[in-house]
């Protein structure tokens, strides 16, 4: 082995030793950091055993009945149930068939004695009316809230 090759081997061994030392110290510092973190943390099991605090409680939603075509649907939104009850029976039935029974416009039109496009247009008009009713309801709720905030001050 020549002197040049021996020097290259020596440099390689030195570099390998340096890399091993750097990696070992990086691992040690990571272990120490994790140990400090674990010492600061409190176990959730310990907290649950020491002081039982219920983090969340399930609140049953109120359900509102929506009756159309001698069938009943349960709604969880009070505003929607109130707005649907303001619609005419025909609009209620069309919306019920389309959204709750998942009937196509062709089937709804056949039941109502209309064409598919007419049934689709009636559904669209019913939804627009439903949207207007719900917007009016929300505006009145907001007005009441703002009024109560002004009076409360």
C-alpha cells in the first residue's frame, strides 16, 4: 500500500469516526429532550383517576316531526321544520318526495299528474320559497338578539 493510499484510508477512518460521534450525540440530545418532555407531561390516566371531569356530554338533539302524505320525517333543525310547515301541502309533498323519499322528478311528476319539467320547476319554486321563509326567520332572530343585547347593556 502506498503512502497516498494509506493517507486516504486514514482520512476515511477519521471521517467515519467523526460521523459516528455526531450521530451518537444527536441521538443522546434527542433522548434527553424527550425525557424532559415526558417529565413535564401529566398522564391522562392519572388525571382521570385523580379528578374525574367529564370532558364532553352528549346532548340529545330535539327532533321535530314533519308529516306529509301520511308519512313522518324527523328533522333536527327547528327553523327548517317551521319553514316547511309554512309551505303549501303541494310544495311540502314535492319537497318531501324529492329529498326524503329520493324520488326522481319524473316519478314526482307522474304522481302529481304533471310532466317531469313541471315537477322540477315546482320543486325549484318551493325551495326558493323555503329559502325566503328561512331567511326571514333568521333575520327576525338576529333582530331579537341585537335588541336583547342593546337592552341588556
